[in-house]
C-alpha cells in the first residue's frame, strides 16, 4: 500500500479496534479543541466545543464524500476575531462563523467555475512547503511550554518543573518506541494512547509521593476536575449532572439573547458589552472575521497538500478543493452553532494519521460521533482534563514535529540553488518563526487612538509575504528574459 499505510482511506478497521483508534484521534485533538473556549473566557463551553468539532467533522466528511481523513476542531486563527465577537454575545459568535463559512462557500463557487490552476500558480510547492513547516514550528512553542508545566504544583513550581519535563519525555519516548518498533502492529496504531497512559501513570506516582511527603515540587497531576465534577463547593454530591450534562449550544444561547435583549452572566464575565442587534456591532464582527477567513483559505490548502503527500493521493483534485472548502465552511458554521467557534482541519489530526499510518476515514467519522457523545458525559470530560500539560506536551512534540518535517519533505523537491526559490522560502520561514503579524486598525477614538485592530497571525502573514515575493520575483525574471540581447538568444539556439 502507498506510503506503507496500515489502513488506507477506504479501509474499515474491526469495530473494537476502530473505537480505540478513534479515541486516540480524540486525544490528539482534545487539548487544542478545548483550549480555544478557555482563551476567549468561556471555559464552561468546553463540552460544546467538543460537540461542535464532531458536528463540523461529520459535515466535512459528507461534503468530501468520505475521502479526506482529517478531523476539524476549534481554529486558533480566529482567536482575535472571537475576542471581538464575544463582546456582542453568542449572537456575535454565530454571526462571525456565518461570515467565515460563507467566505469558503464563495471561494468554492469560484473554483467550481474557474478551476484550480490559478491556485497552483499562486501557491506552488516553494510556498506550500515552508508554510506547512511553519505550522509545525510555530506550534512548537506551545508544546515546549506545556512539557515543563506541572498542573498541580504551586505557581512558583508550575511554569518550569524538571519532574514535569521527565514525565513529558517519558511520554515522548514511549510514543516513538511504539511507533518505530516492528514486532507488534497494535502499538504502532495506538502509540499516543500508550504514551499518554505511561506519562500519566508516572506523573500520578510523583504526585502521590508529593502529597504523602508534602513536597510541592512533585505534585504534577491536578485531580480537582474529577472532585468538582461530583462534589460542589459545600461538599455535597452534585447529582445527575455529575454524570450527564447538556452543552450550551451557541445558537440556543444566541436565540435567548435575541428575545431577552440581555447577555448571559458568562458572556459578561468574558467582556461582553452588548448584543449584536445594532448595525455597528454587525459591521465590527463582519470586519473582524472576513479578512481572517480569506487568509485561512491558504492554510486550508497547505493542510490538504500535506495530507495528500501522506496518503499519496491529491485531495485538491479528488474529492476536489471546492468540496473540501464547502465541507470546511459549512462545517464551521454548523460546528459553531452547536459549539462555540469556527473549525479548521487539524494539524494534530494530520500528524496522527502520519505517525500511526492509519488513514481510515471510518476512524475519523467514528471520532466525530464519539466527540458528540462524550460531550454529554461529564466524568470522562473531567478525567481528560486531569491529563497533565507535560504529558500532552510530550505527545505534541511528535505531532508538531511530523507537521514540520512534512513541510521539509515538500521543500526538498524545490531547487534551492535558484535564488528566487531561496528568497521565497527564507521570507516565509524567517517572518513566521520571528512572529511577524499584521495589525490593521479599523476603529478609532475621537483623539485618534486605535480602539480595535484586525490581527493577521504569523502563519498567514508569512504566507502573504511568500506569495507577494513569488509574484514580484517572477515578474522580474520575465522582464530580464524579454530584454535579453538577440545575440545571446542566437548563441543559445546554436
């Protein structure tokens, strides 16, 4: 099978194994999916984010005819936009998702009538390769920040903890050993589950020792989410909600705001100032989401090019870019309405496919259904929240590394002896790794002070810079060739 895949795109693993593989995908995307609602000040929306990711992925699979093995989860690209949307409640969040999704739908329609040749010219491998590499490298800081973090230690020991680093490296070692060994097939298919399990056990042993010996530095795991899931602040059993909870769907909360004219207490705590029911608020949300969606379009292509190289099948051609865009766009709208934020194809999911060599779409679909069901099951969500950051950092060390290396493999096919290609790759990598962003002001105070900006993130900025550099240098090359002396052309002809 191409690329030594253990399970191809259309293969159907046995049901029992499929559940295990799906749970592994779930673990791979979990941290990033639940982190977005926490960052925007709505941590209670974590179950909704998980549910919305499942909904968005199912819709994506339907549009792509179950031919693209990737999971959709909460998009970090829209964090700045979501910060603006939260100011206007759940209505602002839903409106923003509709705007972002419609951008994808419009682009899909353009591709339907015009084709994809222009995209290949605009973003050739010399641009896509370093962009994919950059996705992995820019995520590396998050992984390395997590791998030294102890969740239960006091503040003075939590930001950098050598014991946490040990637990993370043990997780990393177990993952790569399971992936590389050739004697057993099953460990190669579930290295993340085994790695997380090993890291969690070691971290728990240190935490127990720390609690018994009263050594704060050894306290790595925080089991508080499990305790608070069953017992309230007064020490009483919570009741049925300890086992079953209904996520707060954004569309439902937005309808409540529409009829009551008031924001919920959690939105107010997150910085909400008023409902979306004003022209100014609508315009601000549209302006915040529209340009970001246009830029994320390029990341969408990069992810699918990367996945195509892993499964040895060009997804841009079949099922086609218009279908992947429609799936991503409509999936983001539905995922936000039943979740909390727009979705995107996940590099963690792509990395999981690459490392495990399991490209079965049935596994991805099972993961989506699993997310929707687990969002209602409180105890499991609580248990998963106790997985230490250092353990997830060890896992992400491999996931993000594979994303970066996949991009380097694309760059390898580019002739870097040509100055043009060298400058394009350099522009993308250096600007992206250096953290170059573009802040576009769009709201001003009477004294001229900037009140609000649209932020184009590092990856998108680097991609734009790479495209512009490519266009300029291509024009320069064409001018040079047109002005070549006739005698040189004759010599070449001879």
